[in-house]
């Protein structure tokens, strides 16, 4: 009975070691934090879209700012470009993320909110490696030194 319990514990420990070795190294870019340039771009896109397509925008432009109502039509063109760019960035990130062992859903959301800023951030990242690959890399570096 004790031997069987010890064997089960040994199997569980071996499974845990294998799972840990196959797990990807944690990376702060693999979270849904929208920070820095991604945040600025998403705020800019939201304000521009709200001004371009909001129902209260004509009141803002004519009654409060005393501008011509044609300004809203002019703003709609860049706002539409920003929206299309964000959708395109999301699609690009969704397709390219698996090639770098990254979460396609996380990067699709970052692409949607961060647009081209997310793509530039994504391109600077290297592929994620597993813990086992990192251990092998560290051993090779130690042998060289």
C-alpha cells in the first residue's frame, strides 16, 4: 500500500516537472494591460470616433464652439481610417501571434485597441520559449563561459 502511494506521488511529481518544462516563460506583454502608447492611441481613437459619429457632436460644434457643422463631416474621414486601421491591426495580430507562440486573442484585442502601435510592439517581441528551452539555453551559455 505504501509502495503504491509512493509510486502515485512519484508519477504526479514527474508529471508536474514535465508540465513545468513545457510551460512558456511568463512575459509581461502576454497580458491584456493596455499601457503607454497603446493607451494613448485607444484614447485618441475613442475621442475622434465620438466627435465624428456622436449625436451630440453637432451641438458641440455649433452651439458651444461656434464652428461650422461641416467640421464633423471632415472629422469622419480620419475617424473611419482609424477604425479600419484598428480592425486591420487586430486581424494582423490574430494571424501573426501563433507564429511567435503568443496568444492570438490577447494580441487581437491589443491590436483592436492599440492599432498600429500594437503591431510595432508585437514586431519587436521574440517568440516565446518554454521553460525547458530556457534551461537548455542557460546551460549552453554557462558552458561557453
